[in-house]
């Protein structure tokens, strides 16, 4: 049995992230929307996976850069929110 290619593994990871985003979106409808704190973390991973997938597909470098930038901005947002919530240690 052959192992799946890297692009297939990335596609599976992207599908899992979409499911995570749906679960987070549904949880935001509840009054204690504590799951919203997960959003920047998931979005940063999404950006990295999209960048990897676009590079594997041979997409334009600008598209890969855009996905990396999106992931980086989401990561910075995640760090800022964590530092505001818990403070530097």
C-alpha cells in the first residue's frame, strides 16, 4: 500500500482545520464563547498550511507569500492576545 503524497496529507490537515473552524464558529453562539481564544491559533496554522499547499501546487509566489503573511499576522494576534490575558512571565 502506497503512502499518500504530501499534498494529500496537507489537504487532509486543511479539511480538519475547516472542521475546527466550524466547531469554533458554532461555539461562539453560546454565552461563554471561551473558544474564541482558539481562533487566532487555528488561523495561523491555516495560513501556514495554505502556504505549503500553494507552494506544492506550484502557485505564484505572491500567493504563497500572501498565505504566509496571513499566518504570520494571525500568529502575532495570538501572541498579543495571550500576553494581554496572562501577561509576560
